[in-house]
């Protein structure tokens, strides 16, 4: 039974989210502050966390960044802010998704299920995927990514990726030599319809490049084909 940590100082919001998630057979824990959230995670890491941006002791962005130092479970940000820059900030710091308040609880549940499906698929502790003819590992000019172990190494040094970052890089590597559009990448990884105004792919690519030590203007691994998409050669 998946364990969800809801971090929100608005009790009514936390209670509402808890009701809908429990109706879907999730186990739900709540925290009203970042300190409570970090203690709950230390005691027992959840399968997914929902983080409010506005917390009394630390903003959700900083909390997300702190969690990402040690944990890879999916993180969905909850906030009343609607500016694109706030969304990009959250995604760049390691969040996997972003939902603005007020939100439809059924949509939130659907987003949670979607993130958990990806996490189970790419997490070695999750259910194994059916055997296919697809290679289990790619080694491209010093960048190695292995599906079974969910490990990525760069010149022999491990690179810590979130499940979503791993799935993006895996998809690009599995299509190496080809140009993958933002639309194709989004729909393949997120499983949702791509919108022209969606900056999610760009934010995650920027985060991946940062982790790979890529120079923004002259990336070695994930290259931008302007007006078309991304490619790993």
C-alpha cells in the first residue's frame, strides 16, 4: 500500500487530500511544517510527497531541494502561485510535478498515481517490467545508464537521478542518434498530452544537464536541435 506524505500547514487542505487518497487505498501521513516533514521522512521515507510551497518554517522549494540531497521518491508541489517561474523553479530543484490551488482532488489523485507508476517502473525495488528486446544498458562516450539497477554513471562516477530524470535520460539514450521533440518526450515520459506552453521538459533537461556537468551553451551529451527537440548522439 503506497505511503503518501502530505506537507501543508492548511489543515483543511491536508484533510481533503487525505480523504481522497485514502479512498484510493493509499496510506497518508501529514506534516504542517518542513521540520515535521524531514523528521517523518527520516523515520520512514514515503513513496511520494506532496509539498506546499508556503510553509511557516521553510518554503517548499528549499524543502524539496533538501529532500533531493538524499531521496529519490517523487515530489509534487502544491501552491497557490501560478507564475511560470515558480513552476520552473520547483521542477529545476527536483520536483516531479506541480499543481496549483485550488485544484480538483480527482486530478491530484490521478497525478499521484501517474508519478507512482513511473517510480515503480524505474525503481529497482519496484515491480520488474516485462522482458523486451530493448537493451538493459547504454554506454555513450562515458555516460552509462542501466535500467535494471537504475544507475547512471558519468566517467565511472555515479550521478543521482530522480525516477523522472532517469526516464527522460533513458528515453533519449534509447533513441540516440535521433532527434526527439519536446512533445514526444513529454507524452512518452509523463503520459499526458503536451501543450505548447508547457516548460516542463525544458526545466528537466536543464536539471539533467546540470547534474551531468554540461556547459549550457556547449552540452556534450544532451544537445538541443533548435526548433526540433533534443538528441543524444
